[in-house]
């Protein structure tokens, strides 16, 4: 009978569950964080997509606000958050930009051709783009064609106009197939608006690559190169393809293809710790950081957070 009584008691007891809640910080913390992100330091970069899993996600692993505070740049790997299509994600993005100083870049394709976009014209008087129209008043549609300079430059203007209209902080072109001359034309066109003498010099021009590095002619225009070094494919890779290592972010894969290694950060901490014999790398990054939210340590993004600390150890008074 005593045993039965004990079992009945266990059935009615309330289980004590410890739930992780987001930390709360002071306004001074956020001001210091924004100021630090403006300093020279090795940056962290992450491709993230889970913010479009649902309109109203229930997990912080699907929220842009759930990403580590010290993360510098987020590649919007799924879609551009807008108030109409992704209102919660859009609010999160604006919060991260304004409160944390995190920068968000759109992902654009430089692996294929035949992209269709409306052609833009620059209006120096207003400092903005306008859609070019034909004699009937219809928008002029341009399709990217390899070797066609006008179409490549039109695509660049589309990217710049889109990132500005959507309140983003830059663009990352995925260079995995274009001719060298085409990506050079594109970078040169973007630089007219994003470069030192452009309307939005604070916005980023990034080129990521895997097999063939972008040509040296793009260097004057690019803020960062992202080297996609997939450990699961080619092992630990720190080469910059001849581009300046000081501009190169070494990126690790944490996606499904990396299995448990991806969930647990793969070799992101090794990339964070690595330095060239001379100079320093631009930083390190994670392709599909989403999986590391499920780190088997029980701490969301544990290994990625440790990578941030390796490159930029926290200072304590």
C-alpha cells in the first residue's frame, strides 16, 4: 500500500522545469555593443533562414532577435523581411539593426544568368532610382546575359535599389558560375552607389565564393569576400584565393549536410582561432547557423558564441 501511495503522489506532483529566458540588458550595454561593432575587429557572419519558417514562430531559433547579440552581419538566406510579408521578422530585423547594431544583407545570385528585373535610372537630383519606361509607359525589363555589360549593370542597379528600399545594410553576391568580367562590371556598378563617393557608402558590397575566387579587379569595390569552406566537402580550408586575407571571412558549414557536426558547430571555433602568418583575417562565419541553435550542449548557438569570444574576448572591468 505504501508503494501505491508513493506512485499516486508522483503522478500528481508538478514537475520543476527550468526554462531558458532571454537575458535582459541595460541601455548602456546596448550602446556599448553598437559602439564596439563600429570598431576595427574580426567580424562574425551568418547565413540564416529559419525566420521564414512561419509567420508567427514559437521558437527563438526561428527569430532574428534570437541570434547572438554580438553577431556582426546576417545574410538573409531565405527572403527579405518586409512589413507586408514577414511582419514579425521585419520587426526583429529593425530591432537588431537599431538596438544591437547588427547588419543585414540580401543574398543575390551570381551563379546563373537570365535574371529579369526592371531597369533603373539614377536621378542625381533626388539621390534615388526611378524605373525606366518605354514609349508606352511600361517598365523596361532587362534580362542578364553573360558578356552583355548593360544587362549586368542593370542587375547591379536592381540590387542596390532593392536593398535600399527594403532598409537593408548591403548585398552579398553568390559568385559560383559567372564570368570574371561580369562580376567585375557588377561590382563597379554597385560601387557607384555603395562606394566611398556613392549615395550609401555605409552599405556593404560582399562577394562569396566556393570554387573559383572572384577576380582581383573586384578588390577596390568589395568590403568583404566570404570564402565558403565546407569542412564536410574539402576539409579545413583557410585559403583566400589570392584575395586580401584582411577582407576574407572564412565560412564553415553548419547545415544538414554536416549532420551532428553542424548542430554542434563543426569547426567554427577552429576558423575563429586561425590567423595567417602575416596580418589577420576579416573574420569567420557560418553557413546555415540555424542548426547550431540546437547545439547538443543545451545552450543555443553555444559553439558560434564561443567563436565570437575566441576572436573578440569579452572585456571585464
